[in-house]
C-alpha cells in the first residue's frame, strides 16, 4: 500500500486494492469480488453517514455568511488592547469559527484572509501573524462539530455525541494555552505584537452582537446533543438549516455562494465516502487475516508500560500528520490502532480526543504541514520558512496540551460522563 501511495494512487483506491488482493490471496477471486461489492454497499449506506454532508454544509454556509469576520471584530474589541491582542483575537475567532465549521483547512483559510491583513497593518511580526493563523486553524478538527470525530465514530461505532462533547473542554484548553503563550511572549517583546487601542466596556458589550450567530448555532447543535433533545443526525440537519437561515438573514448568501456551498459539500462528501468504502474493504481483509488482533496481542505482550506504547502510537500520528490530511489518516490507522487501545485498557473516547490533537500537531509540523501550506497560499509574499518559524512556539503549546490530556484524562471525559 505504501508503494501505491508513493506512485500517487488515491488512498481510497490503495486501501480497496490491497484489501481485494489480500482477500484473493486468503480465499479466492469470487470471495474477493463479493467482499468488494458488499463492502462498498455497507460502507455507503450507513444511516449515520447522513451527518457528514450536513455538518459540512453547515460549515460552508457559515463560511459564506462571513461569520468569521464578525467573530474577529468582537474578539479584537475585548482583547485588542492587550500585548498581542490581535493575535489573541485570531485564536478566539478561530475557536469560534471551528465550532461551526468542523474543518482545520477551512478555518485556516478563512481566518488567514480576515486576520493576517489586520495584523500586518498594525506592524505585527510576520512570523506571529502567519504562525497564529496556521496553528489556530487546526482547532477546526478538535472543537465540535468535528468531521474527524464523525469519521472516528463511524469506524469504531463509538458515540458521535460523546466524542463531540469530549472535544469541548480540550478545545477551550487548547485555545487558552495559545492565548497565554501569545500574551507573555508579546509582553516580553512588544515589537512582536503591539497593543491596540483600548475600548470602553460599553463598546465591548455592543460588540457581542457579532457572536450571536455562532452562539445560536453551537447552542442548538451541541446543546441539543448534550441534553438528549435531538439525535446527532437531527442536530446536523438543524445546524445546516440554521446556518442557511442565518446567512439569508444577514443577506450574505448569493445564488453563486449557495451553489458553491452545495458543490463543495458534494466534493468533500464524495471524497469521505470513497475513502470509507476503501477502509471497509481493507477492514474485511484485516479482520479475516487477524492482523489487527495479532498486532494488538503482540503489543500488549511487550514488557513495557502501556504509556510507553501510547507515546509510540502518538508519535506515529505526529509523523503521519506531517504527510497526510487528517481524515485519510484516521481511516488508514484506526482498524489497527483502535483494537490496540482497547487491549491496553484506555478509554476510546479519550483516545479519540488525544489522537485528533496529535494529528493537529502533525498538520503544522515540517516538512509538509498542511495548514501551513493553506496559509502560504493566501499570503504568497511571506516565505514558508517564516511561517514555520512562527509555528514553533505553538508547536510547544500543542505538546503541552497533549501531555496535560494524557496525565488528566478526565478533562476530556468529564462532560461525556455527565451526558443524558
């Protein structure tokens, strides 16, 4: 499969082809063809797959409604007077937009167009201006509703609702660590991120009107799931309709942007569904060959602490994150990693959270760093080396957050354990 990926074969077809050949080797061509047909049918007809296009569509409508710009203005009004205030506002706006988009690349691309010009206008260091957007953009895959959590749940049959709720506190923690780092760095070196003008308390209160769309959407979707009022599928439909209604109410959704939203949703959904088919076919082969079970038994038989094995698994996600997008990475690795985690006695909901956080770290790690390329595509006059230089302090923050979540798993599990 690695060879096929190196020759640029799409990952979905790589997995399906390897699964087909493996089944042919273990059984016969008839069994292999039957597996391909049944695997494709089962993978594409799961009821929970409905949430994928609905949550993507919600994010697309939110993007075209320019909710990110409203969030950025509000955040800047509250923290702009602090050292590095614009950068801190960027983190807050990214966290807010992540709560309704569910995508790291969408969050990074959107905030790059909104925040970087403002930070350059106020003479922020180019490394900080670009680095904070690239790093904070990764919050899109952690803060619910996250497409990464949806895919994790589909492959492991864990609760999507619990995964969503588990991502809330770690997401807030992650954003808080970023903002704390910015504050102390800019206070030590004011040239890095100069203070902005102070605003009155009345102005701060008035600025909160820019958050109503995000609060409304997030409250309906996540509140409904948490309190058991709606199912995840119903929440996804509610979120998509709510984002559409908000975009119409704000008069920011043209016919073209509406068509673009549907088209992009269709493309992303087709990509995810195709990979799911490939994963299902490969999964049949892995199950019949007992590869995952044998590997899990081999790992737990090692005379080392289970945390040593966990660190090795997380490091592998860091390396893969440098080279791959998050969704294919989850689909490629979970058939093997998930049984191992269960055998080691770790909570699967907690692992889903730290796995996603570790993948975030990989998304901003050289030599690739996918969100770094997204930001570089927006600000073409800033070299990649400058962006990676700006990423480094946030990379340290990421590792700090992972360490905290490993040491204190209840940070992720507290809210899911209280769900109705």
